[in-house]
């Protein structure tokens, strides 16, 4: 368990110096209280919390970069999807985001990506908002049995500063929005977008890089399980209906986004889809059984 005297010292190892109050591994109720206090979102009539992420209501694929460095460059397919960023530009971006976070309240979560103990990766999510930390709490594994996940030295860290604005001239970005992944340093920097899915996709980028190196094929698909143990996979791009098609009341839904072919373990532990669109398509008896994240 992280003590009250440790948080700021631990953040210093990620380049964050002199932050304001640091909240570490808070529970759901506590995070909801903070996000309401900070006017980040509102409670809807039936309990879920609602947020506005405009102008970004989806991922900014053109603003995502992977640091071009010697330890990983030969394993990255550079092109229209994987844009390179110089190491020097990344260091400048890291320093500027760290400076931006000075004196600000921060929310930190230690968790795990991957349900298989042999393939999982320890991660730390550092956010400037309570609601993005709540998103990470529900999306990734933050508890093993009755024990809270606490990581002394995470393999990967996400520093999430949605109100920070990148400078294309200084940081080599295409706009004020940036998602930069440094595979060598185990560090991901996100700025200029409140769309929470960038946190998820950045970690999945890491897993999609690491797993094939361990001879494990990662797949973008949903899956369900029949009563006889037969597994069905549903492939498709985001938003094409994988979750809807795999949500059969006579079959158990395993997961709705990313699987691997190594014993079909999944990288996330809850459903993550736009409720306003998907719930309208699901049978009423199924809607009460799913966890939804906005």
C-alpha cells in the first residue's frame, strides 16, 4: 500500500516534480466524489457519470507517434499508421508536460494489462483528472483476488494531461494533440485530448508490440463461449458491431475488444463501448448484465 509520504517521491521517478496533492489508487466512490467536486462530469438519472470530450469524440490516429529508437525500430512497421518521433522531441515533450503538471492535483493508479500472469504487463496511469483515472480503474486489472495491485516499478507508465497543448514546432507533432509512445523508456505521453480511449489504445499498442515478440498473436476481436466450451471470435474494425454480435444471451461473453490466441486470454476485464449506441441494439435482459464505460 502506498503511504501518504511516498506519492510525490514515486512520481519524481517519472519526471514529475512538485505536483499538488496526489491521490493514489482511489476507489470508485472516492473518484466520483472528486470528479464532481472538480466539475469534470455529472451524474445521470440512473447513476452513470457523463462527460464531454469535445472536440475529440474519438481517437486522433494522425496525432499518435512512436519514438524511433534503436531497441524497437526494426520491429515497428513505419508508415501512415505508425508515425516516428525523434528521441530528442520526446524528451522535450516529457519535460514540458512535467512542467505543466507542477502544482496540480494528480490521480495515480497501479494496474495490470493482461489477464494471463505469464503475459501481463504492470502499468501506472497518472492523470490530471479524476474521471480518466476512474476509466483506467474499470478498464484494466486493479485487483488480484482480494489484493490491490501495487507496482513499485511499472513496466509502462502513462502520463495523461488532456489540457496540455503540444507545440508542433517544438515537439514535432502535427497539432496541439499528441499521443507519444516510447517503448524503450516504457513511457506514454498523452496531451491535448480528453477522449479516454487514447489511454486504452496506447496500452493495447504496447501489448500488440510485446506479445508477438513472445510468440503470442494479439487479435482485435470480441469473443463468446458456448455451453459446450466452444469459442467464437468476431473480427472487425472499431464500431462495426463486434460487441453486439457476440452478445448472445445463450452464450457467455468473454470480452469485446482484444484477445490473443494463446489460451484466448483477454487484455481487458470489462466492456468498453459507446452505451448510447450499443444498448439500443442489445436485448433488454442483457443490458442489466453489462458494465458500460463512457
